[in-house]
């Protein structure tokens, strides 16, 4: 079959119709979805009635899955992370971030399913690091080429918020021990498309290693603001049954925290990627 795609913006985003994600993917459909992901960077599927196990089975067709060191896991599928505002403080998602860049092989992508939504609010925005890179001046791109940046787990998961109980503190300390700060290129080359994208994010990037502290701070502030410009982004208003699948190697996203005290429950499967270069 051929996917029915509706493009959402010049930079990224497409709605995919005519696919039931609860059914096993054929090899040809798997290739079509992967090709569409490379072209559009984030895909949206409406009206999907999938269980956590089916969500896991869809995601694992694209690579091995990551188990998050902090967030709760679904009892039916431990590779499914549960983002429930009644269980966990999710304010760390209300900034522009790229998922799990604090590991050596940050995720290829993620599959996010809406389970319970507020009456209004709770949208998610995605932005293209590819579009952001290509919009920089030639001189700025030349400056950034070859620079590396430190990514630190504790920027989005500080002890003061994730170590409230002795058990939570023990889990946090173990996660911190297993995930010390590490470095990735400021701009990475996509391993499949060959296109370059900015690869810094407000959630985890703490400094540019080759620059003095003041210059690093100023340049990161510029890059964070630059890649969040509206022309590089798309905003998604969730409906129950929606599933989003995004390329984490070349995008950032922002979960708008405007719906409290309403409850919002999402399930995420995170697909491991490769070492950025």
C-alpha cells in the first residue's frame, strides 16, 4: 500500500492516514513509514486503538527500545514509559528538548500515544534541527562545525525534584552513576539522510566544551532561541487515539504545560539510535 500523507508545514510534520498501528507491519509498510519519517521528521496517526504491547511491537520494528531510568514503566510492557501528571512532575518536558541525549547512543526516535487528555491545552510542538541549521549563516555554521557540547542528565532531572523519598533518591543516585555527563557534536550528520542538524537542547545541554564559560553560555542561549523559531516548528493538538512518531536525531520538542490541574496521560516507546557524528 502507499501511505496517504498530508504535509503540515514547510519544515516538518505530516499526518498519515490509512494505517492501523495495532496490526503487524509488513516489510513494505515498514519501509514506507521509515521513508516518510526521514522526509517529514514527525508523523501523526489519528484514531489508533492500540494497547501498550501493540505500541511496543510497532516501535521495536525500528530498533531496540530504551528503558528510562527515572519515569515509571507500564506493567504490561516495561519498555513503555508512562507520563502521567498525577504520578510524576512533568515540568521538565515544558522546555525545548531532545529525548535522552545524556546517553552515548541517543534515541533514533520515539512513539507517543495519547491515553488521557485534558479538555483543552496540553499540545506538543516539534521543531526541525535541520531547518534551524540550514537557516544559520555560513559563518555561524563554520564556527559551529567541529564543536562539541556536554549533555547532563541532571539538567532535567535534578535531585531536589526526583529525590523526594529515600527510594526515589536511591533510584536517582543510581541513574546519575550510570549516566555521567558526556559530549556530542553541536551539529550532527543524520546517519540516514546525510543532512546536518543542530544537536543541542535546553533540556540536557550544559556547555560548549571548546569555548570559555561566558562565550559558551551566550552561544547556547542564541542556539536555543534560534531553533525554537516558529518557522522551524509544528504544533499538534492531541485527540485521544493519536500517535506521534518523531525522528529524535534531528528534532526538538516542547510539551505545553498549560492544563493544570487537569490530568494528562501519555505512553512513550523510545527507540535507541547510534552515536552522533
